[in-house]
């Protein structure tokens, strides 16, 4: 087809004959002996049918001993829904095959370099002959653009290789809903034991994730769910057991938080249930038990930095937590409630998968800088933050720094924009490359100042001694450099030095090669809600997000992340859900029947950045992209319970469910 109209007409001529096979749609049903085996012999474990990959086990000390030492034990299982990323731009790709066999892929991917590797493997083409380019700005991702499961790129490339013509494939919104990955539905069981004084003694956690028809990240998301939930509190005895299950639903994969929101929504409700049982303020119970520096954070890695206690204090003050229990008059039909939740997340993909990063910084002959990084910009401001980091390290103004990104042909390897890693990991690589270039610049300049390189610095693109240098300089360029060498000058611009090196066959090229560590961001969410007992409608009055993201490289970007994640959390708690018919047909496929929060549903959101400094990140920064979605739904669930006295173990808390619960 040479036009969309012809292609649409051709599609109408296709007739499909379906053979109805045995199917299973619920994760627990798929574990039963009588369930159909969906992928016989394809990596399923001997411990259960339809389990892909490995079962995740995280043992820490003796959990049975911990429960024996506990005075109070709370146990509950939560049924959590399938939700969709609903990024603004649907899946899209354009593929062109050149006459020499090279392939160019324009892609909305979050992972240009890994996607190239997958395409090379699929089509048995050397990766060096494939170029993947992400547009300068992609219309959101939230995880749905990681990897190639359910994506446009493999289909477009297969067609382009067959037709030897350029192929464009852009999903409709309906196709994006039914063909690309969702968040995993999950059953999460939390068993928590504590002493009478509120000291947590034992935590046993189990999760079963519904990965759908294929295992995109079905083996990894349960691992993050367990590791991040166990990392919130200092509990001497812990155990986690989790896995995914194949079903005949739409495939589930990566979505902002990557398994962490499911675990948090269960854990933080049980913490509130424990507080109620013990008669302790939920805030005080959390402050008593939260992780401290040096505690085992992401087992067995220690917690390096945390300002979670300060996040809790500032968030509580902003929401007016001292009003807890005083918001409602007897007989009121509209009930108000306060809720809170806390959590942690990662700043890159390690130790869950390979994560390393590279960057180049080139000083051009005119003294400007060009940065090359493999990460794309998903609308998160990556292209601004990386330039800020490079400019700071080089001692230059931002308008003198350019950035090439998201292009596998002109950038070094990077695993992509996900896992809250772009500022932390890619930023660390960019800083390392800029530091390397800066070192070369100062070593070259030292010969003119007759001082050691460590006695020089770069300020606003000008190289100067750290201490006063006698003499003045007239003129510019080579003349000024020679005058400095003679002891008559006191500064030289980057432009002058770079050109001096250029005409002598030299260029400053900094290289950053890093294997990042993993710094824990921390977050506390607070919610105030109003529940109309006559209709079941939950209205969110205000939300507060207090976040320890280390040093915020760009506070405005961080605040935007907090606000966006908070709104997504509101949808996860109150309205968003994908459901299926008895025969497994997905019932939501558009904005008309998938209930996203609108501007009218969005409350006043207060973003609080609590500054700390992690030595492993660029200028003390940690990850910030995903943590804002981890806790808001949990805080809302606790706020609704505080208002109504009813605990919803199945979400979302739609008006129908709330009305039925309050009037049953």
C-alpha cells in the first residue's frame, strides 16, 4: 500500500478464522492443576504451571521466630487492578532499509541501544548496521516504551525488509490499549508482626503477578515489588516470595514504579491497620520503624542516605496532620479523612539487571562543548538536566553546551530512560566525561600560566588561576596565550584555548565510563479526601508529596515529576482499571471508557523537595522519576479508610464499590 487509505481498504479484505482454545484469565486460576498450560516447556518452573522465569525469594533472618516474638500480627491479601500507561503519543515507528543493507529506525522508544540489540537478534542483522533514533521529544512513556514487546518497531522493520520500501506504523489509541503492555494486576499478601510498643518484628510478603500472554518483565517486576517493600522499614525478620503467572490476558510489562506501587499499596495499608490495632498514630508508628543509614536497604546493600523522617515531618505539617480524627461531625453524610504512606525506590536498574553508562564530551574549536549520551528524552527534561550537569562540571554557561542524545549512531551505549536513572546514571557518566575534558583543558592551559593544573579553574568559560595572577593582557587569541606564557596575562577564554589546541592538531575529548551505584530516593505522600456516603464518590481535597531526591539538579523538573506521579496515583487508587469479559476480551480501549483523572479531578498538590546529598550521584542527585507514583494511591486508600472506617482490599475505590461497601 502506498497510502493509508489503500492500506485500510486492504485490511477490510482480510478474513480471520479463529479456533477457540482453552483459556485462563486470572493468575490464581492459572496456577491450578486443571488450568491449560500456555507455554509448554518455555521456561516454566517445576514448582508451578504457567510460571515464567524464576521465583523470587528474599529471606532475611528467621521470619517464624519474628512472629513468635510479636504481640500483634496483621495479615491481609489485596487484589490490585490492571492499569494502563496512557501516554500521550501512541506506539510509532518508521523504518527505512538502505541499498547497502543498513536499516534506520525512527522510534518512540525509551531504550534506543537495547532496542537496536533486540532488533539485530530478531532479524539476524549485525547491530552495527542498524541505527535507532528517538525523536528529540517523545510524548511520554511511563515504561510502555521499554523493550519491544507489543511495539511498532519489529512489525515495521519486518515489513520494510520485505517490501524494501520505507514503512510507517503508528498505533491507533485502541491498538495501543489492547496490544501494548499494561501494569501487572497482582495479588499481594502482607503479614506483619509487631511488639505492643509498635516495634516491627517480622514481615512475610507474597505476591502473584498476572503477566498476561507473554513475559515482558514478568520475572523482574515481582522482584522489585519485594525488594522495595522490604526496604522501607527496619524489620529484623523478613521474607518475600513472589512470581508472575501466564494468562490469556493482554501482556503486562513495565509501568512507572515497576512493581513497587503494587507492594506499597498493600504494605502501607497494613501498617495503618497495625497502627489502629495498637492505638498508635500512623505517623508515629512509621517514624519509629523507618529505615536508617547503614540498615540493609535493597538486600544486602546498605542504606547510604535517607531524609525520610524529614519528608514525613514536612509533609505532615503541610497537610495539617494534627487534625487527624477531628474532621467529621456526628451524622455527616460527607466524611473527611487523612491518610499517609511512605516508600523508597531505585536510582537505576542495578542490581535487578545490567546497568552501566557512557558519555562523551567534545570541546569544539570555538570553545563550545558537545555532549553525547544514549538516553532519550521522554518529556522528562533529560535534555535540560544533562546540559546543566555538563555545564557545571566544565565551568561554562549552558548556552555553550550542546547535546546529542537518543541516537545509536552518534552516542555511546546506554540502557535507556527508565528506572529513575537518567539524571543519576546518565548524569554521572556525563559528569565523568565533562570532568575528563576539564582535566585535559587545565593540563593544556597550565603550560601557559606556569602553574600546576590544580591551581587553575574555569569560570563562565574563562580559565583563571585560583589565586591572583599579576599582569595584564591586551589582544586575544594566540597573542593573549603568548602573553600569559610571558607572565603578562591573567586569563584565557575557552574559545582561545580550544582554537590554540585546534591549530596544533589537538582536541579535548572527555570520556565517561561508569558503573553506577544505587542511591535510595525516599518519599512520603499525604492525602485529604471527602467521601459522599450517599453516592460513594471520593473527592480528593489535597495531596502532599515530600521527596528526598538528593540534590535536585532542576527543582522545577522534580516538582513536575511529583505532580504528574501524584495524579497517576489518584487514578490508580480511585478510577483506573482494565477489566475483561468472561471470554477474555478487554473492555477498555479508549479515553471514553478508561477512567483517567481529568483536570476537574485534580486537587491542589503540594510538592516538597527535601534536600540531601548522595555521594554516588552527580552533585548529590538521586532518582526522581518514579518515586512520585509509588505512594499516592496508598495514602488515598488510608485516607478513605480513615474517613469511612472501611478498608478496601480491592481497588480502585470507585463510587460503585464505595457505595456498596458503605451501604451493605
